[in-house]
């Protein structure tokens, strides 16, 4: 058994160990945390990973450059499109081509829709983790509408697989613009409900404020990215640092918060949703006409060398590192997944907290386990 | 046989059975649970005697309060699930001796007490009367014991707080 | 006895009593039969009540969560809960291997029995209660403190750390919140000068205590609702179960009918708490009366007393359900802080004010 | 600093290092023995300030292992890729950098798990994904498993 050797459970007087996970309502997947407790207070947390390791990196070594993209949809399944985008961009970097403007704009819109739906799921599950069941259904109302748009255009709701190196797999659905605008209108109206239901709730604020303080130095040192790091005042938005796709065409703010606690992580995501709406609004009426795909060879071969592409997923910085030896499939692929680094800071944050706080911290870090295990 | 007699015997069995099991049980948590049954039996005996107030107080104080505290301290000590060791002979002997002398004393008192049947004029233990008695300063008033007990409890509470503060 | 109300429970009870008296001559047998009838009727009506509360909770939850809730099994989904019960009946009641099997199996019964005991002095309608004990308020609060023992037992005997943690939490929680519940009950006892539930209801002939007792009575009512929600382990104070933290707390290891017993106890407790609030603060079965407005009071009297009682109780039940489906859960230290730093001091001060009001006769 | 300035600065630190500039980022090749002083310098030096290790991985070059560090400076916004070569393929070892960047702790565990590269002085070097008794290191090129399906 992994790491469950007898001496691992040694405890001091008055301490005991509980296993949170691999099946536990608040771990959102098969994450296994071994928690040393003194009463309700956490002394130490040790994550155990790998319960759903599917070796996507090894698999990709024998897949072609067209096919390996689709394996990544299963990594961070809440941001499948953005994972695909990272891979497509990395291959395009190797081929030294650029997707046509139409493809780039559509990619960005889809990416932001993905971000919205991902953040909505996060909001839903945060409420659920803290014991409020109702937010779940309110968030899923909008998420469903977004997934319906995905369904119409990409043909799939969760694992879109809509991208190929060089552009999009197909053109957008005729209804795409109309329905997106409808959804945006709906979302903007319902932000009020989100705030009334959870953000302004006194119990919620007490549960999250001053809980799980992550200072800026630690965030940087642990490689924490995404909203989790931005809530500690660490600027790390790849959309600003190294703009890709159509992000250089739009104006938006990088949300930073100096609160460092769970509540500011929450607020950063809430504000980010509004920014995403803002980005989509700027692009949705300006989708350029033209090709949606750059012509590529049937069998793509990348030149010898390394190609690294960073993108901003809803959970942080995703890096795709392709090492090519000139063949038709990558020599080595590395996914620098945001959740892997974000998880590494969890033991640090949870020290001295209560069990209830651990749940609050986990949900505001927003872990997606398949992305950790890959 | 009247139904009240049946009820009386049922309650008696619960009290004595609970008490016996509580002292003979090998597991400390189970002993506490049997103690609950015994105390509840006493409470129902009070109900049976129509001393409702005393019965309710018995439940609130002993079952709801003291036994819960006992169970809590059992939880907090380690090895609460383990079986207790058999006590050594000397201890058994002296325990038996003390129990026996207590039994003899009780029997003696009961035997010498002249029970009067006063079923004709039952006293209604009104809460008002109890309250008045509790706070009266007359000859049979309980104000002094009442105050002494509350002072003792206050001291115990302060002591608890001091101990709890020291640990941090 | 007012003959207008054909559905008076008292009439029914008397009728059955007379019927039995004629049939059975032996007094012992008669008493046993009547006890058995009361017991069985109580059990059946409690189970039906819990079915209804279960259905109501689902529909209320669905209403809050913009969805439909059960609406297929039976009219408006009313039979859904029956179907669930049948499912639970047929499920295997697992007992963990290393658990203390005797206590593990005993615990659900203790919890259910404790909550069922508390129903005895409640007056469901005019002159209708199982046993109008002369210390009703004290009795209810003492008997309801027994359920914590069942929970502690369940948590300890499961041989599961989650269960143990849940039991510890619930123990700390119930013991603390009992104080506030008790103090807010005492507020009404002081105002009415009575401990018997029947007498307290009668004292509300010319107005309910929540109106007669000025602001202190309202404060006591609010504290009672908050503290008793905590005492019956319902969200946002459901730390003992806390699915997201302890995967179910003290009832993690329970399944089948034994689990259903905990559910049953939860709903009975919910009902008792609401009924107590309705009885003490809102006049129980007493219709809405205003001072000496004779004609208005007469009109109000035409609504049957059982409907008054149930109406008030279910309004409070709805409020407590409303809490559950909108609030996040508190943390354990916040929970205890709320009690010891806010509710308890407030109710202590409140009780002094109430006593002053009662002595000076300032209440109506 | 631009890539050129960075290059001259680094050459003053380690004269024997080689550079590749064809890719997107500047890459520096060094031997694994020199890794620790260089990394410490890169992090602490006022001029470089590489305070963010955003990727750490390994490549099996069959004749050697290559540990790749992607470094970024939040202050100067320059990026450097450090590639350290481990020539001992029988028992690959290198110094840990987990005390310089804490994120390296998990990433090095991953590399150890999948490549078998040992990190000396690592605080908690255990397998991270695979079971403790797993045979072999899956991401090595010579890894084979009877249950593996050729695609």
C-alpha cells in the first residue's frame, strides 16, 4: 500500500490520525490527505496522490501531435478547452505557425466561457463544502447554459476537444454569438444572487476570513499560481504576462487582493468571473471573418528542440513542455499542472487549523485531482 | 396484582440490574452506560412516586450533566475501548468489605425506621414550595446549604478555567 | 365541552375510554390496553408525522433551490418518503466488525426513545395531551437532554474516528446550548409563573407571551429558536454530522433501519422544538386573542384548536428548514463562541429583565 | 536583463557552461555536480533574482538524464532554462533545490517517482504517484511492463 506503512501513523500523546479521502465528500475526487489531529486542531497534513494516475505523459509519447491534445481534456476536466488550447499553442509554436484571427478569437471566447463555468462549479462546491447546499443549484443554472453552448459548437459538454494544431476543428455554430450574449446577460443579472446567497453571509465570512493565510513569499516559493496566488498579491496572470491567443486584443484587469486568506481567494474568483464576462463582451461581436484553421500537413512533425507554452487555466498556470526529436510524436511531454503546485502548499496552510478550516482551504484553493495525478 | 406494582418491580430491576452491571462491566464506557440506566431507573422511581420535580432534576443533573461529563472524560483518556484489568485480591477484599458494611448499615436503618402509611394525605410537592424552602432562612430552610453548594460549584468552575488556561 | 367541534380529540379519547370500560372489566387489563393503544397510536402518528416532515423538507429544499423536488411517487411526491422507508427497511443493517456491538445497536433506540418521551406533555389541541405533567417545561428539557447520550454512544461504539469526532462535537454542542434553551424557557416560566404546559397555555388566554412579554420575550424566542436548532443538530449547527468534514459524523457507520432511526429522531426533535416554541411563546392551541375584544376573540375561537397548534408549529418548522437550506455551517469554535460569548450572556441579562417585568407586573 | 546580458553574467559564474539560444528561452547546459551553487546564486543574486521555479522536470536522453529547471524572475521578468546533465545512468543522483524553491519538493518527488533520479538532501523523498513497492520507473525510455498496450 502506498505510504500507509505502520510507522507513518505514529502519534504523540493525545494525537490521532484520520484519513480524509480517497473517498470523502469534500476532496472533490480521489485525493487522500492523512491528517494528524489533536482534538479538532490539525498538526500535520500529508497528501497521498496517484489514485487516478493515468500516465498521460507516457501515453502522449506514443501519440501523434494531433492526437495527444485530446488526452489533456481529461486532466483538468473543468477546463478541458484551456488544456487543449495550451497543447495546440505549443505545437503551433513548434511549427512556427499561428492560428488565423478567427480561430484565435473563438479560442479566447471559449476559454473564458470555460473559465466562467469552472469558477461557477467552484463557487457551487465551495458553498457545498461549507455546508450551504443551495448555492450549488444556483451556480449550476448558469453552468448548464454555458455547457449547452459548448455542446452546440464543440459537440461535447465537458471534454470539448475542439482544437487542432493550427486552429479550430470546425467553424462555430450559427447560434453561438446569440446564445453567448444571452448567457452573459443571465450571468450578470445573477451575480447579485451569488452575493446575497454566500458572499454577504456572516457565517460564510467568518468561516473564510483569516483562514489559511498564504503570504506572498510562500506563494512564490511554492509555485502557487492562479487566483490562489493572486489573492496573496502575487501577480501571475499569464494572460497579462505572456499574452496568447487574443488576450492582447482585449482590455481587462488582473485581479489582485492583499488579503491572503480564504476569503480573498474567494473574492478574487468572484471578481474574475466579472472580468471574464467583460472579455467575452469585448470579443463576441468582433469575431473576424475568415478561415478557422491554418493548413497543416497530415502528419505533423515538429523540428528538433524544446517548446514551452504557458496558459492561464481557471486554477493557475498550465505549462506544456514538448521535447521533440523530429519524429511524429513527442519525445517527452511534461505538463506543469497548476493544481500540483497549489496542492503542495496545502500542508503549510492547514497547520494549526480546525478540520472545518481544512475544508474551507481546500475548496478555496480549488483543487482538481485528475490534474494533480495526470 | 395492581399494575403499579408491576411497574414498581420493573423499575427496581432496572435500577439494581444497571447498578450491578455498572460495577461488574469490564469496559469503562459500558460501565458508564449501565450507570445511565441505573440513574434513569431512579428518576423513573421518582416519577412513580409522583415526585415529578425531583425526577426531572435527577435526569437533568445526573443523566444529562454528570454522566455526560463522565463519558467525555472517558473519551479523552486513551484506551477507553480496552478491557479493564482484573483488580487484585486485596482490592476486591476491601471493596467487598466496605460494600457489605454499607449494606448492613442501610438494612439496619430501614429495619429500625417505623414506616407510617400516609397514603391518605399525599403532600403535593409544589415547585413553589420547593423554591420557598430552598431560599428560606427559617429552621428547616435550605438557604445556607444552597449557598454553600453554589459557592463550591463556583470555585470548581474557576478552578477549571484556571487549569484550562494554564495548558495554553 | 363545546359540542360544535366534532373533531375534538378529547371527545374521541373519552369515547374510546368509555367503550373500553364497558368491554374490559378488569382494571389492570384496562390500563394495560389503554397504555398499549396510546403507545401504538403515538408511534404510528409520529411515523406519519416524520413522513410528512421528510416530504416537507424535500419540497422546501427544492423550493429554495429552484428545482422541483420529489413529485412522481404518489400525489405531489408524498409517497416518495414511504418508498424510501421501504428501501431502508430492506437494506442490510451493517455492524462494523470491531465495534461495540451491543452499544452500537442500542444507540439508535436510545435516541428515538428520548425524543419520543418528550412528546408526552405537549398539548396538541384544547385539553388534549398524553400526560399533562405538572412540571411540563422541566420535563421536556430534561428528557431531551437524553438524546445526547445516544449520540455519544453511537459515536463511540462505531469504532470510527469520524464518528468519535462527531460525537464529541455533538456532546460539547448540546451540553452548551442546553443552557440557553433552558434560560429562554425559564423566561416564559417566570412570566407565567407556571411550569405546567397546560397552565402556560391557559395564561395566554388574553394574548400570546411573545406579545405580552415585550421585547425580552421576543429576545427569548429568538434565542430559543437559535439554541434549539443547535441542540437538535440541524444546519447551520449540524457539526455532529457535517458531511463535508466528518462524512456523516456519529452516524457514519449506520445503515438501513438503524440509520433511519436517527433520521426519525431528528424529525421528532424538530417537531418537539417547534411545538415547544409554539406552546410557550405563541400560545400553543390558544387562538389569537387580543385582550378583551370579545367579538374578535369569539371569531378566532371558531378555528379549531388543533389547527392553531399545528399551524404555529409548522410555521416554526418551516423557519428552521429555511435556516438549513440557506446557511453555511459554523466552525466548532465559532459555534461554542456563539453560545458562551453571545447567547448565554444575553439570555442571562434577559432573564433578569424578565424577572423584573414579572415582579413589577409590567406585562399585560 | 536581456538574454545577452544574462549570458555574459552566467559565463562569469560558470565558464564551462554551454548555451542554446535557438528556442524561445535562453538555455544553459551544465553538469549536475555544479547545480547547487549555480541555483543558489541565481536565486539570491541581486542581478538575476530568479525567485520563481515554474517547471522542474527530467528527460531521459538514454545515455544520460537531463533535469530541466524553468526559472523566472518576477522582478525582471526574464526567463532562464537550466538543463543539468546527469551522466550516471545506473544510479542517477543530483542535489535537491527544494530548500531554494519549495515547489521543487513535490516536483522532485515526481521526478524521482517516474525517472528514478535521486535528489540528495531532499526532505521527504518518497514515491508520490506510484505505490511504494512499484518496480521500475515508468517514464524511462527502457521501461517496459507486460500490461502495457502499444499504441
